[in-house]
C-alpha cells in the first residue's frame, strides 16, 4: 500500500474532520464505518481466518444440509402444514443467517493480531477483504433466493404468507448484502451533536480516505 | 399434447370482425411462429416436465410469477457481475503495455534527498559545532571561544562531572561498550538492573524498567497499556512523542485544554455520560499529561490531578521527562515537589538522558506495570539496550542528587535570575511556570492577548485549542528568533530555538526560544548570560523595526 519507511500519518487538516459533528436534524442517518487509514492497515496485516472459512466447499454445502435437516425436523412436529413448515424454514434460515453475517461484529479468533480493526465490521464485510461479487458472496446471495423460490413452488401460499416470506427475504437477505451498503450503518434518531456527546474518534474522515492517498500525500 | 393456449384463433376472428386488414399478415405470421416453437419445444425431451413445473409454480397467479421472475433476474444479474475490489482499498489503474513503456521511458529519478531550501540550509548551518566535550561552557568551533551553554539539558549540572566520568571509564574497561542486544534477550547487564533498582528506590515506587532512548519511552509505554477501545484523555499541548504514542495505540482520545484541570474534569464527566448513553461496557481509561510541558514549561497541578483520577477512576500516565532530576528538593520530580507519593501515579515516565545527563528513559510503577512492559513494551523488546557505562553514569547521577540537594537550590536560584532578566525585556513574552527549569519565550505581537483566552467553547473530540488572539506567522517569527539566537551565540551565549516538526505535529505551535537553565553555572554567570540574551533581543527587534 505504502512504503513503511516513509509513512507520515499526520492527523492534519483538523479543520474539516476533527471539528466535531454539526447538529443534525434528520431521524435517519447513514454513516460509513471502518474506513480510516489505521484500520485498513491493521486489517491487512494478517490473514483473517474468521472470514475466509466461507470460501471452503463445505461451507457452501452446509447451507443445503442445514436447510434440509431443518425442514425434516420441522415437518415431524405434529399439526404442521406445508405452508407453515416452509415459512418457518425460510424465516429461520433468514434470521440465523442475518444474525451470523450482518448483525454480529468483530472477530472471535486472532483478535490480538488485528488490534481491534475488525470491531465494527460484520462477517459479510470481512469476507474477501471487502471485495464485492466474489464466488462466496454470490453463493450466499443466491442461497436464500433459491430457498424462497423452492418454497413458493412447493406450497400454495396464501397472500399473507407470501408477503411475509418475500419481505423477510428482501430485508434480511438481499438489502444487507448489496454492495452499496458495504460498511454503511443506518442510525435511527442519531445522537445530538453537542460537543460532549459525539461518539468516538471521528468516523468518516474523508481527509484520510485511503483511496486519496497518492504520492502528494507524503510530500 | 400441448398445454400452452394458442391465442391465434381468437386474434384472427377479432380481426375479421373489426375488418382491420393491414395487420393481418403480420399476426398470421406470428401465430405460425408460435405454433412452430410449440412443436419444437414439445419435441425436446423433458419438455413436459418443465411445462408441468412452470404451470404448478405459476398457480394461476400472474402477480406472484412476475415478482419471482424479477427475483430470478436479479439473482442472475448478481451472478454475472465480475469481482470488484473494496473501493476504499485503493484503485489499481490498469495501464496498457504501451503506456507502461512510455512511462518508463519518461521517468527520471528524483534525487534521493531533495535539495535544501534556503531556510533549511540556514537552519543547518546555524547549529554550532562544539570542539571537545559538551558541558556548561563548551568551546564553539566556529568562534574558537567558550560559550555559556543554555541550550543543552543539564539541570543539576551533571554534565562533565569528573567523578561520573571516572566511574564510566571504569565500567567501559569492565564491560566494553555493551552487547547491543535487546534487553529481554542478551542485552541486560547487572548495571541495568541496578539502575532500575536505584530509580525505583529513589522515587519510592515498587520497580522500574529501563528503555534505551529517553525520547520514545513514552511512545512505547502508551501503546503497551492503551489499546483500541480504551479511552485516553490527554492534554492538548503534549509533546510529539506522546502524540505518536496515542496514535499508535488506536485508542479513543479526548482532549482537554492545556493545563486546565477544570476542563479536564468537564471532559471526564462527558466521557462517562457518553459511555452511559451508549450503554457501552466500561473499558480502561487513562489520563495522559506531562509533569513539566516541554512545549512551554508549564507545570501541572499534581495533587488535584490525583484527586480527579481517583474520583473518576482513571489511570494516570505522567511524563516526567523534564521534571525528573530538576524539580523537588532532591530532584525526585513533581512527586517530591508536591509531596505526593509516587505510587499514586500509575505509570511515571522519566528520562535518564535529561535529568541525569546520561542516556535512556524509564517507567516506574507497580511491579505489574513494569513486568507487563518487559513483554509488551515494543521499544523494550525490539531495541538494543543502552551501554552499561551510561547505566552506571545514571546510577552515579542518582547518588549525586541524593547527596547534593544544593544543586537543586542553585538551579532554582538560577531560574529565578533568568526569569527576572527576561521578563523585563521588551518585545518578548516569557511563558511557563516560574519554577520550571526550561524557560520559553516567544515574540510578543503588539495587539494580541498573550496567554490562553477562551473564545468559543471547544469540543474534546478535536485537538485544536481555543483561538488565542491573532494568528502568528510561523516562518517570520522563526527567522527573527533565529537572528536572536545567532546574535547571542556571537556574544558567547549558546541558546536555541525550540525545534519542532512542522507539518507533523497535531497543532502548530508558536515558535519559541528555549533556555535550559543549569545548576553548573553560578548566579553571576547566569545573570550575565541572560543579560546577553536580552541585549540580543533588543538589538534584533530594534533592527527589525527600522
């Protein structure tokens, strides 16, 4: 990225980025996390074993296996109709995969190696160092869609079940995986920006955006 | 056989009814095409299966089918996208071979080191060369005469001490120059451990750990204890080494106004409120400040600081690089000056290079604090240990300080004498505490209010201080101060500007001249030297006005 000997990460132009946040009037705010230079450097120091297991063949197959097993187990429950069973399988799969890939942040293993640089990133954002449309991501994108299509094919959903399944699919599986939402966080009722209550060190410092670093930065 | 409805018959009848003959050939052609497609499709093996599947999926609900088709189209589009890198991880421009060749042809190497600007050249040549050993009155090579040294840190007058020199030479004969190994591996010699014990004993703490360079000691101690997610509350005017240490640590940092303990308390309260509002778990919290600030010679109010630390449950990292060996009755530093037990400070950092005129730095505290740094202090683990003779010089310095408290009283007298002369000088403003052994002065601009003025309230998230009067012209003031320094040197007094890393420090500070008072000179000599400085100031400022 940059030669280690000449790295001069001065916290300069404080005027634009370190001033503290202006008072915001909006209810909903979309913020970028995890894009600062130090965090990018700390992430790229070592291989992230917490995220590259999704590239293994078994990790792809396990989705199918777990869904089939789940369906079988749910079907054994007495009084279970096809509609309910498929809905439950669908919703459980979406909920658990959302929890695993899009809710929990940070890394359980090797936390010392990365000095907390992954603390704000979900598993989805850690996969393949943030590259988009990689094979694993394509599979993880397609799997819930295939499950949904299979479920609508094999049952005759009434309108409400269909709507529930479709909205769950869209909001739990498709929207969080979109590349436009990569490392963005939607905050509701964002904290008011009095000087004392602003959150930790300024998050989206455009002045230190690594994509802007070129030779002139180091002069 | 075929289950797909054929609309052709209805179309032709309708057309016949309306009598529209122009579209008829087209529509007939279309119906024939559809029929053809149907026949080919039904010939394909498995078409019946597909047809049955589609019909059962469709379930007579066109809206649902449309939605599902959209979903399938979206999935297919996603699958067909090519892999892209993370936007923020840098853009790789792809050049063609020809472009690469052109760029290589055009490339001319830049010089390894850019040629110096005029100012840099002057700055470099203005550093005097000393012939012989450094001391309170070294011989300057360019003039050939001895000059009074008020630039080097020599607070208790230990530089050039004959007894220490003899002991150092003895140690040199015994150990050589040292093993140059990491202290944790094969670099630690018994004299290092002795110096650590001496320091801990001198200050009254449990133990100490020795670093081989005084400047970066604090930059190594801070990241050893502060990690990402911890909270640091630091003074706005901390020195460069502390700034770098805080940056390396990746901790959350909040700033409070320079040497203003009321502002510190406000920030501590706000941090706690913020944490409670976010519902975040309690992490380690640190207050980082200096004993005597290297930037301007202010002294922090240690008892109040300790009281705040206990009230809000913070750990205190105190950088006593300047104050160790120069304040207090026997030079024990700020803890002796304020009569506070040194064990109250969690991590006390001092400099053997500044206070004891030897080399290196140390950190004292409880045994846990020092033992932790033996593995986690990166500078301790990854640097060479200092030569044993310098460790012995440090130990001897400590015993000198113990036995000769008169050195410190001389130092304080000298400080008072220097300040008395300089404060009466027109055109400059002396900053700092009156007991500080380093005296900074800067140019006094006619209309500004020198000293801190509270303009707008500042946010602890930013390191910028509140505005204090009109902005100063850095380069012009540096030039004037350098003229003063050069003139003083020509008259036999060696002082220096405070050298700053412009463009690398977080806040640009006003250029100052730094006078390091020493106990090795008598009061008369100091007064005479201060008089020379005053005369230089008057001369240079007078010339400038013309």
